[in-house]
C-alpha cells in the first residue's frame, strides 16, 4: 500500500508566500506545498524575492512543487532557475489546440526544458482536447490529473484508469453546480464532501498504486482544505 502525500496551495489565507507557510507550519497533515505562480509579473517577482529566505527555511518542514504560469514563455526559465533547488516538479497547462502554433511553441519550449532540467514537468488536463493535443507532440510527458476539470463520476475514474502509469500528482477537489449559481464562483475547486461517488474508488486505486501519488487539495481557503482533509482521511485509516 502507498499512502499518498498530501499537499495544498501556497495561498490558503490572504497573505504572502511566507505568511501562508507560517500559518501552515503546524498543520501536520500537510506534507507538501504547491507554490502558485499562475501569473509571474513584477509584483509576484518582488514578493518571491522578499519571501525566498523564509520559503527556504520551511524546506525541512515541507517539500515543494510549483504551478507555472498559465501561458508559458521562455522568460519563465528565470522562475524555474530561481525555485529549482526547492521544487521537485512543475505543473504546466497545455495550449489551446485551436492555435496549432501555440501548441507547437509550447511543446518545443517544454522539450528544451526537459533536456535542460530533466523529466520534472507535468501536463495538467484542463479543457477537452487540450491535453491530448500536447501529448500528440510529447507522448511520454508525465501528468497531473485534475478531478474538477473532468466532471463526475465516470470521466474521473476513466481518466485514472487510462493514464495511471503516468500520473504523478492529482489536483483533488469537488464540483458544486448549485453553489456556483448562488455565490458566482467556479463550479469546481469546491471542498470534498464525502458523497462523491467517484472519491472512494479513486482513493482505493491511489492507495493500491505501485508508486506514491501526490494529492494536492487545490482549494484556496484553509477552511475548505481542512474540510477536504477530514473527508479523505476516512479513506486513509
């Protein structure tokens, strides 16, 4: 049996990277932090520079992964170089298949980085056909599975069954259409409730897998991360 490692994003309370790490330091169920760089502008660069020593200080407490910006460019190599001593793998989003030039450009960039840094970049399923189009160009790329982007229940379990040998990380969260209609938030990135028909079978598969999976509870409030932790811990006893 392989108990998964548990992770959450670097933003679960309003504040900087360092403030979030300080808040999470005594949350013993959390073993990894996914450093978020959905954008990487001057303000994020400045915050990272200010907090880098504090991030390094928590290296003994947490392992780190990183989510790279949504639209990658050669300029983001500086970010990779900056955090590579800390982060063990990097999540990337595929490009829009309706723009073949962007797909080819991303594939070329990732192949160059893989040659330079190794097999540490994971492609995440986002929208229909986006991941498949990238994999047609990089067939051996490892994956990050995002449950909220797949719908439920069938596609989640089918995606796992189809790609499990290549999945190294799972962004685990639920969906709630009714809540989204009320609060205006996205349907996904909702806390796990325990009534998801796919969750139990998926957790059994993860625990029985032949290598350890990183589960990142991709929620952006500690209250929702804590709720999800209590839910999945029932499958880890």
